[in-house]
C-alpha cells in the first residue's frame, strides 16, 4: 500500500489512509498536522483528533512523538510538501513509523473525507 517518492518517505493517498484506519483501527493512527496554528484553525479544518505540531517546532518535540512508536503517524499539511519534509526529518531522527498524506488537507477535503473545526 502507498507509493514511494524516492525510496524513503512513504506517501499514502487520503483513501489509502482511510483504508489503513479501517484495517488497524483509528486508535492506532496518530494524525500529525504540521501546518501553522492559523492554518489548523482555518476554514479547511483539520483531521479529527489531529495533534498540531508546526513544522518548525518538531525538533523540540521529538520525544513527544517517540512515545507513539506503536502507532502509524500520518503527517499532514496543506498540500503535501511540508509533510513530506517533516517525514524525512522524523525518519532521520529515528522515528520511522511515519508517512506523508499525498496532497495534504486540500486533497483530503476533495476526497470527501471528514474534518473538524476548532471552536
């Protein structure tokens, strides 16, 4: 499942992520949103239950992410670029249970998958 871009970062489409959640259970997939807070709270919303860690904050929060070794970490941004680079950084730092969501929240929405909004 999933495509590889350059042999290192796994990239899954939103539908592949939905299949993975059905297969492994939602509780076994952590959504890591690497957008900025204003994007997370914008009219695009965010994947339900997402953890917001803006890309620039990831280096300071690696220990927090290492606690999720037993889960798949689905990294999402707006269009898929930041999430790809965040995955590369996480993998370089020993967190390998990650994948980038192809097309980010924009493709997630176009696919018709649900989001939630901050109150």
